[in-house]
């Protein structure tokens, strides 16, 4: 029996979700069906309910510390020909979680 927080003395036939499933649930990465299964399990399993609560508090504390994610794509893009130091921007290559990547050249 997987026991991230199981209370086997209460529900001997219950199998707790795997650690990865619980982590994905807290991160909001599960499908609605999988989320419903985890929620139903947590409603019947005090150990998993405590674990989920602790993980949710930890996640909330870490996001409040770092602040809300900024939407990189919503920031003003550099136009073709813009200067960044000695570099001339040619085009935007990509946008992602780490920022915006531009093609540029050094005219000197």
C-alpha cells in the first residue's frame, strides 16, 4: 500500500495516490478527472488531507515570497533596429518563462 499519508487502520483497502500525483495535484497539473479522484481520496484519508494541506501552504508561501509570475509576453518587445548596448536588434526569436530571446548583431 502506498502511504504518503494513509491511515491504514481506518481504511485498509485504500491506496493513497503516489507522491508524483500529489505533487501534480498541488501544482494544478492533473486533469479534472484525476483531480476529482485525489480530492475524493483526501476527503476519506486524514493523512493525505494533512499532506495536501501542508503542500498547499508551502506552495502559497513560496509564491507569495517571490511574487506573482510576470507574463513575459505582455512586456513591450524590442523593435527591429533597437539598440541594446552596442547590439542592434533584428527580431524576436522566442518568449518563455526565462524571458525573451532576440536575434541581434554587433555592427562594430
